[in-house]
C-alpha cells in the first residue's frame, strides 16, 4: 500500500522543503489540493527538491480550465519531475463551477469522459506526433502549430486519477482513468457496497484489469496531534459540511441517516453566524467513527489495514507537525508489511 501526505498546509515558499522532508520520511507521494491556492505551483517547487516521491494534485478542478490549458501545465510538470507527476482531477459542484470559476456546467460524467479523451489526444500530438483532432460535444481542439507545440519529454503521459462520489463517476474511472480517488465523505460500507461494484462494472465495460487502476483509500483518515478534542470537533465540522450538501446525501442514506442530512442542510442555508458550529454538534460519535479512521499513527495504520486491506492501493496520512521522520518511516513500513501479509 502506497502512502501519500498533503503538502498544502506548508507555505508556498516551503513547498520544496516539505516535499524533501516527506521523501526522507518514506512517503510515496506528496499531494497538493485546489482549495485556497493553486494546486500546481507547490508541485513545481517540489519537483527539483526531490528525486523519488510522486507529485500529485489531490485534486485539481478540471472544469475550471479547458483541456488545453491543463494539458500544458501537466506536460510541464511531468517534464520537470522526470515522470513523477500524477494528475488528480475532480469535477467540483455546479455552484462552484458556475459561480466561483465562471465556467459552464452540464452532465459532469459525460463532460469528464470527454475531458480525459481530449487531454490524451493533445498529449499524443505533443509526444507522439499524432495531430490533434478532437471534436466533441463539450470541447473542440483542432489547431496545433509548431510554435505552440512543446517538445516531447520522453516520460509518458501523466497518470490521470479521477475523484468520484457516486456510481456514475466511479464507473467512468474504471473505464478511462489510471486511478480512482473516492471522496473523503465516504465510509467502509459505502465503499464496499457502492464504490467497488461500480468500479468493477467500469473495468468490465472497458475490458480492463483491476491492476490497471490505483484505488485510493476512502473516508477521512486523521492522525491526532496534541489537541485531540479540537481535532475531533474539526472532523465533525468536515462531516457536517459535506453531509449538508444534497450531492453527498446518498452516503448518509445508505446508513439510514437521511434525517441528519435534512437537519444539516436546513441549518446550512440559515443566516446565523454560528450555524457551522451547530451543525458540527449534530455529528455524534457513531457518525464520526463511521466516516473517520482516527487515532495515533499506529492506531490509524492498523485500522486502515483492518477496514481496507486488500481493497485499496494508496492511503493518505497526515502526521501531526513535529513528528520525527524516523517514527513515520517505521509506521509506514509496518503498514506496508501488514498489507503485504493480508
């Protein structure tokens, strides 16, 4: 089982140092998310500071950009890193695409399928000399002259990992992607009963083997630091935030918690300034422990193995600040040994 760590908590100027530390600590990948910063700049700084670790967007918002725009960035990062870049993509939700990014939204699974096809057609032009002629329903790329064609870098296309919540996008990942990133708002039961069957259906449709897709661990995985009570409340707030969104209510419904979704959603649209704190208080210990794998680093690695061993290929761990690299390396080695013996 491969292990990644998020580098986004570090200041941009420290992105290279953080990635070098993550490599020393034994992590297999460092990720950068599109939340309150650009997801690509930290990886550009991390690339020359490292030599082994994979550099992953976890995730970048696909529909905030055209395939051509993203193709250039991904091509450059794959070249800069010597073939260690992984392009993690997600759709985001309609309000963010239309109202925050000012971009069009429609049929996200169909649009994402075409997006991936367009990316690979553009890279084929640049790396293999096959002139791009992508004419789809959502994107059209039919012009590429020598002036604007970057030289081949010889490292192959970056793997594309797709984020998914529901069965439709999960099936798509099985059909066209190199990896599946289940949403954090997921549970072991949802993963086993909804995600895995949908992935297998997508693989079967495309005639692909399970080994062709890297499956990331679902749910919220959290290693407690010195302020466990505060961190537990933070996790409750994260669950409440996603649980209030209609797009994610199916996960709660599987567990019979539809009423919790209704209460969270009703609070989320109210004007009170303290609504988010009140929403977090609605998430009880049963819900918290169902969605989260949390505890000390040793407890977390053991529980990840128990819940998901043999089902996932990569897990995301975030040790608390200041934990020695040697201690982390030991825990990661034990996790991988445990997984190999499963």
